[in-house]
């Protein structure tokens, strides 16, 4: 199986007044070979990159440029083997390379961001059938990860670091149907991490109980360690992308404790309804200090929590299919005695999906999403500051901006509708599919970020919008 794609609207609209600032390309391929009746070897690879070049205008004049590129490349080899009638497993060797690059030039200021993560993984997953309704899963996961990142503001280098991390994990999980009404899942995931020689046990427990013929109650609890972390300092530009790095020797890996309780009800064979509530705590979170360097005093160590309710109503079969989901959530972080809602806090989110079959073997899918805007700091004022120039024995006055608290503002409500129509067919030994799609069909201007012109008094907010209406045409072939 192989697939390669590239969008061309940037080329079609080139040298016109409707120039399109974005394109992406990606490709993937997979070869699967049955070595014997009980073993299989699969080799897969992928690559892809998104490119966004945007000219920032003010009063029809170019005042800056935003150039962003982010993508991933990967290669994997997986071997599946049935060892006995009760025992089977697979071993995976994988390499991935993720990168993010951003350059922003605005007025007289330049910001550069570069982040690269290279991951070498060897992973094994095995399953042993103890009884018809009792299975023991176990395995290992070994990772060597290299981080290479750099952040610059004008001529000031905020971060410039190459780091490595090694993660060694073993897991054991017991899945047992105790009786027709009760299903139990219990496990443990011990992990060793360097640098810093950290060790975590991470126990987990899940329970599903059928209270009626078509209704179950689900409950789970678990410790989840995060041996890679993302950091920011609340500033707008550093929040565009997550900076991935290792906690290192000076900081403990992140730890989250999950408490989840939910109910699932099958209204009929094609309809089901799910409601789930959760509460999650976060410990050993890191936030970059505004003027810190990458050393033992570079970060604040903080904590936080997330809580919410998720609702899902889904129809899975028939002439019409679709789903409606709604999430109500609240997320808080605490750093250096400051409590705030981070960029992940989106109070309300709703997704509507609708699918149906059309004449001539066509399938149509329509999706609509609406959600609360994320919080951001922004500028609330400016003042003038007089300083002494010792080199010339004189004084000068400069304008200084006052940054608001991290969750003082919120972006406008985000909403977008996408339409997709597909036709699948077979041609000789090939499985083919052609499709036509339109993203953001009513051309709503969702805000990507705000850039503040602090040279003006008061500071002026300039909006950079997300993608406009975006049609696409494609053809897939599988063999």
C-alpha cells in the first residue's frame, strides 16, 4: 500500500490577489509479508510536512512575515508471531523524526524557533490466554530520544540545547471477565528513566459493570508518568508550538493521576449514548522563566488539574450515521503562586457529524465543530521609561508594554464546517477511492494568533487568521 499527496492551491493562486499561504505534502507506504502461517513481517514508512507562509499587512502595507514548517518522518518494522495456541506477540522497531521551525519578522523584531525530536524505539507486546475469558498482556518499551531545540528573540538566544533521554518500560496487565456482569482490568507499568535515574510504578485499575441489559457503569483509576515534557512561559509566540524536552537530572518527570467514572447505554443496535466525568491532577509541571537560561534555575515547577464532563450520542449504521458530542471542561495551572487557565483550557466544545449514502455509490460526510476560544495574555497598556546611557552620559526614553495575566483574554469562539464526498471502487487488483472535499465551507475567519504592535500608543492588536475556505480533490490507490 502506498499513498502520496500534495495540495496545490498555493500554486494555482500564485501571482493573483487571492494568494494562498499554506500547503502540505505527505506520503506513506506499507509492505506486509506472511513469512509462515503463524508469522508476519510488515515494513512501513511515512513522511509529511506542513508549510505556512503568511505576509502580515497593516493598512495594505507589509509589516512582517510568518514562516512556519512542521512535519514528521518515520520508519518501522513489525514482526508478528503466534508462538503457541495461547501465546502470541509482536516486536516493533521504529525510528521517527519530528521537527518544527518558525520564523516571525514583525516591524523591527525577529523571532526564531527550532525544535527537533528523534526517537529510536524497540517495543514488544505479548498476550497469553489463561482461560477463555481471562487474558494476561505483558511487554516492554525501550526508547532513546534526542532533543535539539533553539529559541531566539532578535539577537538574544533564550534556549539552545541538545539533550538525550532513555526510557525503559515493562508492563503487565490482567484482563478478566469475572462473570457476565463484571469485567476487571488491573495492571502496572514500572518505568526507569535517565538522565536523573527516575523510577515510577504507575499502577492502573479499570472496572466495567453491567447494571442492566443495555447499560454499563465504567470506572477507572491510574497513575500516568510523562517522561517527556512541553514547556512555555505564557508568551504568545512561545505558545504557538510545544517545546518538547527531557526533564533532565534537575527535575522530576511529570505525574498525572486520573479518576474517571462513566456510563454507556445502548439504545438499540445502532444507537449508543455515553457520559463520562473525570478529574485529573498534574504534578511536576514545568514552565520556562521569562529570563531564564537552560540550567537548574530555568523553570518554575508547578501543578494543576483538569476536570470535566463528556457526552456522546452516536449512530453507527444504517442509511444515515452520525454523532453529537459535547464537552464541558476546566483546566488550571499553578506556577510561582500564580493560578491561571493555560492554553489547553477550552470550556465548551461541541462536534456534530453526519454521514449518508448517495446515489451512484457515493458517501457524504459533514462535520461541524464549535468551541470556546483559548486563553492568552496580550497587552493591556504601555508606559514610558527613562534610562541613563552611560556610554554617552545621556538619557533616553523608551516605550515599555504591560503584559496581561496569562488568561486575561480569550480568542473568539472557534467554529468550522467541513464537507467530504467519496467514491470507492475496484479496478483490477487495485482498491481505488476518489474524493472531493471542502474545509471551512462557509469561510469563517478563525483567529490563529494576535500580534501586538507596541510601537503604537495604545498598542494595536493585529489578527492572523486560520485557513479560509479550502477545497480539495484527491485519489487514493491501495494494492
